[in-house]
C-alpha cells in the first residue's frame, strides 16, 4: 500500500511545484526562480521519492551493493572526485573571484610555481620590455589574456558541467525509460513505431545532430541541456526495453499477472524497480558523454556565451598556446578527471549490479 | 596391463575465498581396453580429475601434486608442447554439453578435420575423406559436413564430438558425462555408437557419470569419488553386489528399483564445501556409521577382496557388510 | 544450402527497404527541425543586405528569396520540394562560398575520409591486438595496465588531447607544422606525416574503446566450452585463440565498432578537423555555422546520418556471412 500513497504524495508535491512555477512565470512581476531552478526542485523531489527513499527502505540491499562497489578501488577514487567536484561546484563560487572580472593589469599570469618570460608595458619608460612573470597566490591557476582568474572560471565551469551532466542525463533517462518500458510492455505496433523512431534517432551521429539543433535553435544553457536530453535517450531506451522484455517473461511477473495484477501495477511494481539498477549504471556512464558533448559544443563556439564552461576556456586557450599554455591545459585536466571519475564509478557500479556483464 | 596410472593427484583451485581442494589425493588405473567409470555427485571431482589428466585445468585451478603415467611416462613432466601432442592424438576427450562444446561459427566438417591436420599432417583432401568415413560410422549423413552445430540436434552434435575425438585414433577416450544433456532415447543410441566404436578400435575409456544405470550397463570397473577423494574402487560386480563404503551403499540405496519397489533412501545432508573440507574422513558429516575416529583419521584405501579397495575405516565391520548385503538385492 | 541463399536474398531485400524507411525518417526529422527553428535560412542573409544599405526595399528582396526557395508555399509543399530536391541530388546553394553544396562536399569529403580511414585502421589494428593480449593475460600486470590506459583513453576529451599534442609536439618540440598543408597530395608521405597528430587524436579514443570491447568479448569466449574442446583436440594455443576465440569474439565487437562510428567517431572527426585545420566536412560545417550557411550544415548532418545508415546496412549483411546462426527474420 505504501507505494500508492507515495505516488499520490509525489503527484501532490509536483502539482504544487508546477502551480508555483505557473504563478511565478505568468503572474508575478519579480521572478522567484528561473525555469532551470524549477527543474532542479523537481529533480530533487523526484530523486528523494524514487531514489533516496527506496535506498533507505531497502537498507540491506543498498548496503550489499555498496559493499560490492566499495571493493573497486578505482570506482571509489571516482566517487571521491565526484563528491569533491560537487562541493566545488556548490560552494566554490563563494570563495573565488568573479570569473568574468577582466583586469588587463594581471593578464597572462602563469600558475603558481611557474614563470614565463613576456614582453610587458613599462610605465616608466613607456616602452615594451621583457620580464620574468611569476605565478601568484592571488591567481593560483594563473589568468588568461584578459586577466580573468582561471581558478574562478574552472569553479564556475564545474557548476556548468555538473548541471549539464546531471540534468540532461536525467531527461534522457526519463524519456528512454518511458519509451523502453512502453515498447517492451505493449509490444506489437507500439513497440514497432517506438523502436523504428529510436532507430532513426540512433542513425543520426549524436554530435552532428547536436551541432545541427543548437545551430538552429540557438545557444542557451537551458536549451542546450534540453537538446542533449531530448536527443540522447536512444541507448537507454534500447537497454531498458531489452531488460524489460527479459523481465516480462520471468516467473514473478507471470505470477503477478496470473494473480490478476493490472498493467500499471506490473510496470511500476515490477518492471521499473527491476530496471532501476541498470538505469543507475546507464546514468553514471552517460554523464561523461553528456559533459563532453557540452564541452565540445562550447569548444567550437556553440556554447552559451554567458557562462564560463570548461570548453569555452579551452577554446580561448587554444589560440595562445605559444604564450599561455596553461589556459588550455587546466580546464582540460578537469574535464578529463571528471569524465574519468564517472567512467570509473559507472564501471564499478555495473560490476556490483551485474557481475556477469563485462562490457 | 595398465595403460594409464593416476597416482596421488591433487588439483586445487586458488580462489579469492580460499583454496578449493577439488581433487585431493586421487589414484586410479585404467587397464587396456576396459571402461572405467568415475562416479559421484556433482562437485565430487570427477571432471577435474579427467581434465587434470590432459592438463586442461583452467586458472585459478592448478595441479599441485601426483603423477599421470601414460605408458610409463609421466605426463606431468611434459612440456606444454609435448602435452599438446598427446591431447586429441593419444588421449581424446568429449564433453557434457555438445551444443556448447562445439564452436558455433565453424562447420562440423572443419572441426572434425582440425585434429587430423594438426596431429597427422593430413592434406585437406585426406582429412575430408577420413572425416566422411567417421561421419558415416557415427551415423551422420555425409552432407552434414557443411552444417553448423546449431543446425543439428543434441544427439547428432554429440556424435560429431565422438567423430572429432576419434579423428586421430586415440588409445584412450575420456567421456565427461556425455549423455547428461541428451534425452533418454537419444542416450541409448549414443551409448551404442560409443561402445561399438570402443570395441572396434580396442580403445580404453574413462567414462564420467552420475548415472548408476549407465555404469551397470557399460563399466568394467568403477571409481567412486566424493568431495575430491576416492571412496571405493572395484569391478562393476563388486560395486553393485558387495559395496564396502557407506557412501557407495548410500548411492545404491538412493536408486529406484522398479522390480522390488523398495523404499528410496536418500543420503542425508549435502556435499561439504571444499575450502574447508571435513577433517578425517570427508564423508563423516553424512555417514550413518560414523564413529569418533572418523573425525580424526583420514582412512587409507585398503583392499577388501581381490581388486576391491575401500577408503572406510569400518570396511570390514558387520554393520556395513549387513547394510551392503541386506538392503540391496 | 539453396534454401539458405534464397532466404538470405529476401533478408537483404528487407533490410534495404527498412533502410529506406529510416532514410525517409531522417530527412523528415531534419526538415521538421529546420522549420521548427526560429528564423528562416534567409534571415541572416537579409540582415546583411539590409546592413550594407545597397538595397532599399528589403521586403521585395525577401519576397524574391522566399519565391526562389519556395518558402512562400504551404508547409507540406515545401516538404515535397525538400524531399524531391534531395532525391535529385540537389543539396542547395552555399551562401557563404557561392558554390552548390554538392560541389563543396565533393571537394572536401576526401579529407574527412582520409582522417577517419587512417584513424580506424590505426585503432582497429592496435586496439584488437592489445584487447586480445590483455584478455589472454587476464589478471597480470600487463592486463591491468591495458585496462587503466583504455579507461584513460576513453575518458580523455579528444579535442583537448589534440590541443595538448599540438602544444607538445608542434609548439614546444617543433616536430610538426601547426597548420595543415593542403598543397600536399593526400596519402603522400608528407601528408601522412601531417596526419600523425590528427590520427592519434581521433584514433586513441577509438583504440581504447576497441581494446576494451575486444578484451571483454575475448574473455567471454575464453570461458566457453568450445575453447576447452579445442584445447582437448591438441590445437596450438595460437590456433585456439586466433581461430576459435577470435572469430566468435569479433561478432559482437563489429556491431559495437559500427555503433561507435556514428556515436563517437564522426563527432571526434568533426572536432579533430577543426583543431588541426583539416578542410574536411567537419571543418566546412564549422565554417558554415558561423557564416549562417544553413544548406551546408544541413548537408553535413545528412551525410553523417546517411553514411551511418549505409554502414549499418553493410554490417547487417556482413553478419549473415560471418555468423551462421543469424536467422533471417
């Protein structure tokens, strides 16, 4: 019975959120939250109801998977870095400078511990002279050619990357699950239409499609997140479908059908919880791809020009490799470590959930 | 005359949870031309013993002791290369599940010809001729040469396995539960083909099974294994008429007897874990005759009558003799 | 055999029809996206003209353009035009280069092809070999090293890797030019040298992926029973791995490599071309984006999808030859 009441409660909470958002967007003059903000509220509530709570309820199972994941050292390393990144993204901006603050007095500063030789304008003589420039504590990761603090940009980029990674993956997975489960459960014509559509979407090279859509619809962070989510669900749909198909014929589903359970009950009670493990793994392994996609878009100049994304810093750094190599190196390292961490964690989780599969 | 002698064989599996004593001090002989049956429940070490003979134990398993003497030469001293020339040529082996044991992407013809090309240096033509003869002999139509395993039935695939094993006329054939994946009617046909070929070619055979019906039908001598150790070794008559080990007696009692409609007596308990096997006699945990001493002493194999060995401390006791005679036949 | 061939023909025909359906879906989705987007392809062009001040009556120009491109027609007629144009091989006119898009593509595709071809050869050769090697040496230091390196290879953003390679090998060490010299003939020695860094940039991620897939597919198959059979036949380990295991392991890997092509490789090539200034399709699409040259961006996206479609079709057909178990449904 708890299931029904939980769904009901969830529906009520969501209606309240939607009502608030509608009021906010259309009736109030002063906006309470931007649209993306509402999405985060929705996202958190959803996770609380359908992820955190079930984990808490099934403590023994959670502990079992945790123990199995914990044995994988690389996965733990990845988890550690991801937690660090989340803290950095949430708390970091309060401690760093404004990433958009331009100061030509302090341009092209190398990172702490490095020195470069640059020609600088000498105020006394009014001419250019060569000088040794040292990294400073004020800008531990150096500055770019406009004197912006790279640490600040990287911290703000972490926020962008995580936002994109989490939200876009969430959207993609929701769509993928709905399509996959309905395809598997209803079969026949529904399955046929949905899977043909999936095939068509899969035939588009992911990044080319992304470039194409962003080119048409414009580069705004919220939009980019939506676009990645709406185009990136195909893999999840396929996997969920095949998983659900194999579950459909399993005894416990047959048994509950024999007992007269309704379709919705079987879907929510049996299919969804059983593909949950798979979904967590797909999510963890999709996030790096999504983060990379956004970074690549920003890198080629199709990103949101108002946010300091890692890809955008990289793009700027690429032009001045001879002089300010660190501008290109530092965001790349962060990007690399982030992707690596999610891959490590995802791999560990997959082993924990399904020791048979190796891929 | 013994063609193969296995002495003191120990094959352990070194897993993360601990060392599994899969085969622990197993000895038996195979005489020329006879059928020796290795009998036991699953996990008793039958298959691992057979694989150890050919050095086919996969990691994390390792043979850590014992001798495998083929015609007076110890196969354990052989280099991998030398051993390879024994496999398929002098000792061939067929496995449990024919469908899984054949390569799905190669035709059965290719798979039968392979050992001939490797061991006998036959040309394509020669190998093909010989393969056709073999196929005919095991009762598979010629045109099946180009079929893939999934296009044949389980029984046919198992006969393909025989053809493949006999490709180089081996002296010894090891058959690892070849019938357990087949249904009963196919089993009978398969066994007939197998035994006919064995007689025809004067092969010796090690036949692994848990089916005592098959043992009664084909065996000359029997080795009863339990938890990686030998419980009893004897001729097939001695085993069925005068079993002298509580485990063998238990096995026989758990057989249905249609004629006498006797009550089935299953052996109580389960086969023990082999990471920490029971002390003393491994069977004591399930033995209804067990005494204190069975917990402490590993019973040696001793001869109770001519060629009949039992590894039970009470092999001669009145209780066991009564059990072996009284409750059976 | 005859029956098999006939059904195979039917299967291929069905796959062809199915591919046409997918192609239609791709064109339709592209069309819808174009029309759903804010602004029309002519908007930017008009804005430029207006800014130049040469034309007084913008509305008149707009009407002329709309008529020229059929933008004044109802949506479904525009759709019919769009499809029929594409079917006639007419991909439109590139505004920024004043060339027909087909001409632009035919001039530039070869650069993309060279990059992808060389990278694929590089990645498959090395990836497959180290994948097999690390599977055979499972749990050794070499295997762990391969695993860790392939993780890193998969995770390293290839556009960043490209920049780092330029930074180290071109800027700091001066081994390669920092720009792409189009005067060198393709596949000539100088050209191949210039392709070194781009191929590493694009190929290393692919290589890491392939080695992982191959490793796990090989491991899966190494556990199969038919491998034991092959060893029991006395085949040399080389033959066991390269013939029996490899053939089975490659089947799933081929599918994954094909999936990677559209998922990873095309995107990677796009970025690699931009970084290294290789004038392939990615580069011209990139230039077109910033010149608001719709026709080129659309054309490159369509080409990517169509090439993927053709490769998927070829994989399906190749499968019927490689895997005898494929059922023609």
